[in-house]
């Protein structure tokens, strides 16, 4: 058996043939041009941009601030002071609640607390002023109405600067008073009324003021509550309490609505004194000045 000729074995020449065929293959020019282009740059994913957090709103603090502002406004108005007293504490409490809320803005809560505290101080000042004015009005009498010959006089008649006349009718809330007569020196009459009456001090004498009073209020009241004083031109005031003496035909008695009484009030005044009689028509009631000779 003869050995086969290696040169004639097709397996021995297959690889070089394929390699030559590969080297002999020419790519199309378009494909070569495409391969020569630089590759596209690859884009990285990176870190996405941070989104801004939505702005938070402290609802409780905002309500507290609105209540504090409204309460502060009403606290400055005397007639609506009670509204301020109600809203300001509510605003303060809500401000405290809003201040301790986590992750919430604090500005509105802090502002509400500050305004409510200041508003409370203002409300207290206004309240004190209102009460003071009310007390002054209650204890400071107005000028009584003055009627002369059936005609009501102007508002300044009855003041110390423009006193009423003897015989004019003085009208208050519950009393009407008429000064009938003024006797500047009635010392003998007063001393004769009661042996225990005190002598007037040196340089003084007893004066008598004769009055007719009529009660016009509800129920009853006492004529002794009509207060009479002598105010000198020097500004000094003299009252029946300055001396211990019983006047002749003293003004006294309990009167019901529509009843009247006439009587005297005695006052120790300086000799040759000049001035006016001040009549106060009941406790904390109106008053009027009456000119005397």
C-alpha cells in the first residue's frame, strides 16, 4: 500500500486557502469610511439635581397671628375691650402650640406671642383708664339744670363762674331744690335754738340757708342727704360739719316721690364773707352754685 501524497491531501491546503481568501477580501469603501469615524461619546447617568423643598406653612401660628392682631385692635377700643380680652389669650396659647410644632416655621408663632403679650398690656391700660373715668363720672357731679321763671337756663348757669339766683329751681336726677333765703348773720337764732350749740369761732358767725326740696325719684329718700356748703371767694369751703349746732327749723324728714320739705341749714362762715352757696342734690348727684348777697 502506497502512502498518499501529502501535497495532494486537500486538508493540508484548506487553512492557507481560507487565509488567502480572507486577505483577498476587500471591504466596501462605505463600510471602511463608517469604521473610521470616531465613536460617539458615552453619556454618564450622574447625580440628578436636587429639587427644592416645598415651602412649609405653620397653620396654627398663622391663626394665632391673625387672632393676636384682631385682639390687639379691639383691645384699644374701650367699647369693644371684651373682644380683645377673649382673643388675646387664645392667640397666646395657639402661638405656644405653633412654636413647639416640629419642622414648622416659627416666625408667625413668635410674632403672635409677642403681639398678644403687648396687646394684653395695652388692654389692661385701657381698662384701667375706662374704670378711672367711670369712677370720676360717678363721684364728680354734673351741674344741675337751672330753671328761672319757668324757663330752663343755658348749660353754664349754675356753675361757680355763673351761679344761679336765689329762687331759681335746681333740678337733679332725683331732687329739685329751691334756695329761698340766705341770712349771713343768724348767730342769735342758732344759739337760741339749742343751749348745747357751739359758739362760732372767733371771727366767724352762723349763716342760715332756707331750702325747699322735692323728691322725684323712686321709693323714698331723706332730705338730710341734700348737701349744702358755702364756698368763699378765696376758694375755702365751709360746711355744717365744721361746727356742732342745731339749726332752727332744720331741714329733715323722709320724703316719697312728689313730697316736699322746707327747712334751714346752718353754716359757720367768716364775718363779712362773700361767696356762693353750693347745693348738691343728693349723694353723688348733680350740684349747682347759687349767688348770695
